[in-house]
């Protein structure tokens, strides 16, 4: 073998070894992450007085997450999710909820899937946050953004919620699974369609039922939008969606494009 050939072989071998062994590609257990997590805990524990600072640290942790190894990623998710455990005073009548920390935490976890999936599932509908519809809305949308199939069951159950805006958020989140396999999309589609037709029938069954009409008006748009994303078909009328489903539920939707 010539010297050039030997050199090329050595170079290829080194690159192959480096691609497998490269620990610098995913740095882990970094001190800067630990420092930020300590700062977040310190700010969050001040009863709301330093929530603005805590939110700024959450933004920094989000940047670190993108370049972290698996242990740091899980530590970041765990640290941010612990913000939901911090108690805040109930707002006085007519005043907004003191929830900026929880809103920020819920939103950023949507960018940290699939590591954040379990944390999001835990806090959707949790007794300590159930009344805060704004935070619940963020948690639900974030679970959809993870695109983790583990979250589909929780989102499906959330479609049964009594609060229309929560149902709408779940419907929107389920539309995030538009690139999933066909069987998964069909299951989600069928569930969404049932909720849509149930809301429509309740509205049509009593024209004087303002609650049923309001519920339909809130949930219909996000459901119809997600039906279109999942099926790659466009309809606006619920009855036409039902007809389309009856005709196409056993067909290969992707082959129809």
C-alpha cells in the first residue's frame, strides 16, 4: 500500500470512529445548565415577586436545551415543570391571574418534546391548575407541538372537557399529527368528527339553547381545520365532512392526493 493510500485509510477510519465516539456533539451535565436551574428555582420560589426574572431564565434554558445531551435535557424539563408546583395567591375579583410563570413554562415545554411529553400530560387537567384556563390552553397546545404519539390519548380525553375553549385547544393540538401514519390520523379524525357532530346536533336540537350554540361556535373552527390537516381534504360544512368520512374511511387518503 502506498503512503497516500495508507494516509487515506487512516483518515477514513478516524472519521468513522469520531462519528460514533464524538462526545462533544452532545455535551451533558454542564455546569452552566445547573447554574441556570438553580437561578430558576430561586426566582420562582419568591411568591411571584421575581417571576419576570424566572421567565427570562426559562428563555435561557430553552436555548441551552437545543444544544444539550439527554441528561441535561431531562434536567431542564424537570426544572421548568417544577414551576407549576409554586403557589400563587388567588386573584381578587376582576383582577387577572398571577400566572405569567406558568404560561411561560407551559409554552416553552412545547419546544422540548419528546422529553417534555410526560410533564405536559401530568399537568393537563391537574387539580392545581385545572381552573386556570389560560395555562391549560398553553399546556394542551404544547403537547400537540411535541408530536409525540404518547400524548394523543390525553388530547383525545380532553375533547370531552366541559370548557369549550379547552376542547378547541385539544382539537387544534391534534391537528399537529398531520404527518403521522394513516391509521393514527384516521383514529384522530374519527374522534374529532364525533365531537363536531355532537356539538352540531346539540345546537340544532334546540335553537334557543345559547350554551350549545356558543360551544359549537368555539369548537367547530379548530376541529374543522384539524380535520383538513389530517385528511388533506377540504370541507367547511360538518355534514359534508360526515359524508366524506362515510365514503373514505377505508380508503388510502394519501393515494388520493
